[in-house]
């Protein structure tokens, strides 16, 4: 049996995405001995790698909402829809899907959105403090996000729905198309394509992978040991506690374990009989060089009709979106990005060099109700930091800090009611 370092480390973090690295950082800051196990050659290579980049506190709404069942149904015959649902015989999809549908009521939507919002708001504060303290570079922008609408009825309907986050402390303003162009002049050529927007001025954006890799370096400076290229096959545990992590590079032992393996967490937990209600929902992104063009946005933008997100990352423009149910498949073809390019050329015709795309696809670790799973289950030394779905970048710093506080025996900065495994 391989024992990390001189003795058992205080905590092993399983997974080196944004969630795992943030957890490791706050544990190390609290003075703990920490190790991270990651199968890739460096941090942030999987879902964190090329996500939409939006720190979207204003967009903390869960996907399980009253109109979601109809959207899923319509997607069955709309090939180019932002949602791509193809029923399969996968029992995990059906088990997850039934729970998802049960959460598509107005009352559950409200409860679940407020749970997401609680963590997202907290994370925003924690991230601002970290940025201030470390000056960590990640091509960040702090000019807000414009959620752009092409249909007046949808804008009106959404403005009412957004009142929920506004009533809970997030600045949200409804803007006309002309006002939106004043906020983001790059939308000027498309001012006849949309009717208005909802502007969330405190939202931000940045490159989650760049952030994660810089934070991993800061972690190393604090003594965190990263073991890359080690694939975790499972855990060993007795009835009360986890005893070790089993990998193809040997077994690792610690006092505490933090599961932060994104969409792959359920298979690791299953090795000790723990079932986690997380299903992978595939998303796509494409990144192009701006290449001196003048029409790229400097504010984050989401086209609410096509559900394509646009984010400027330094001298790159990233487009991201699509929710596809295709299990653990992360493959992609150029034609998968047709809707994104169409939306980009409509809203930002001079936004970037669309002929030099870098394509990518990965899996959002989604719970059926929306909020992540944090805290402990039945094993006293196993902490979950999983299931952040479409908001893992938004929630990363806060989620990491919460778990570090729990392990240190400190009261976390937010109430964890509704954010633990107990709700399932
Ligand atoms: C297209 C797209 C757009 C998105 N846009 C946004 C956005 O704009 N804003 C936002 O807040 N969120 C966004 N998200 C969601 C966000 O990217 C995720 O919630 C977040 O990256 C999850 O982080 P994670 O650390 O849990 O997972 P990951 O980044 O996947 O990290 C998990 C790590 O665990 C490792 N691992 C897994 N299994 C094993 C194993 N068996 N052994 C060893 N290592 C293992 C993996 O290699 C990986 O590095 C988007 C997601 C997608 C797909």
C-alpha cells in the first residue's frame, strides 16, 4: 500500500478540475497537508477546460423549470435545438430523468434556484477576495453579462422570472435594444436582431482553465502535492469511513477524502456502495482568435433564443452552449457547432476569425434538481464536492471554501441546507 508522504495527509482531493483545485487551495490555506489525484497530465483538462467562462450569479436558475418538459419534447424533432434529447435505454438516464421531471414545478424551481443562488453569491465574494489577494490572472472581465432576447414575449416573461434573483440581492436590469448597445457597442450591427436584454452588472467572466492551472501552481507553493496521470478505480471503506483511494499508481491514504471528480464521481462512489444522482449532460464550445477584429464583445452575452454564450477571453472569443443527453460520449464533429456559428455571425459578425475554430465538448455533472452535492454522506471522512452542473465555474471558489471549512471543523460561510446528499 502506498502511503502519501511522511504520514497520512490531512486530505486527498479526488479530481483536479476547478472544484478540486479550489478545495485543495482553501485546505492548504488553512494549513492542512493536502494531496490531489488527477488522471490527466495537468489540472483543468476535462469539463473545466473550455467552458462558457461566465461567472453567472444572475443566471443561477436551475434547468429543472416548468417549461423544461415541453422543451425536451420539442427537441425530439428539432435537430438543431439547443437541447438535444434522444431517449436511450440507459437506466441511469431514466432514473435521473424522472427526478428531473419531478423538480419541474414552479415551487421546486424556486427552492432549487435559491439554493444555487446562495452558493453562487457566496462564491462571487470568495473569488473577489482571492483575486484581490493573489492577483491570479485568468483573462477576467468584470463588466457584467447581458442576457439578450429576440422575442418580446419571452423577454417580458423572463423579466418576471428574474425578479426572483433580484429580490434576493442580485442587481438585474431590463434594457431596450438601444440601451443594450450602449452597454455592449459590439451588438450595434445586430440591434435589429433582438428586442432587449436583461443586464446583470455584477456578473463576470474569465477562463476557468487558466484560473485552475494558476491556482494549482499557488497550491504547489503552499505544499499541495499533485499526482497527475493517476486513474482512480475506486475507494476502499468500512461501514463508517473511507480507508484508501485505489489508483493505477497504487493506494493513497489520508484522514479525509474529497470527491471532486465531476461527472465521473458516481462510478468512484459506487465502489463503496454509494449511489450519487449525477448524470452527464454534454455541452460544446468553440474558441476563435479575435485577430484584431473590432466587433468582439467585452461584456459577457447570452443569446437566450439560441442559448449560446459569448465570452471574450483576452484576445479570444468563446461561444458555448447546447445541452445534450448522450451519456459519457465527449466526441464532436464540426457540424455540431452550426447553431453557434449562425448565432455568432448574426450577433457579432466581426467578432473573431470564425475560420480558425478550436472545437471542444465535455460533460456537465448535473444533479436532477440543479444544486450541487456538498458535505458528508454516511462515511464520516468522505466529503462530496460534486454536481455543480452548468454553474461549476461560478460556484468553484465558494464550494472549495465550504468543504475546507467543514474539514477544518469551522462553520461554513453559508447554510448547507438543501446542498447536501440528504435531500435525495
Ligand atoms: C459547454 C459548457 C459550458 C459551461 N459554461 C459554464 C459557464 O459559463 N459558467 C459556469 O459556471 N459553468 C459552466 N459550465 C460548467 C462547469 O464547466 C462545470 O460545472 C465545472 O467545470 C465542473 O468542475 P469539476 O471540477 O467538478 O469537473 P471537471 O473539470 O471535470 O474536473 C473533474 C476532474 O476529475 C478528474 N477525474 C475524473 N474521474 C477520475 C478518475 N477516475 N481518476 C482520476 N481523476 C479523475 C478529471 O480528469 C477532471 O480533471 C459549463 C460546462 C460546459 C460543458
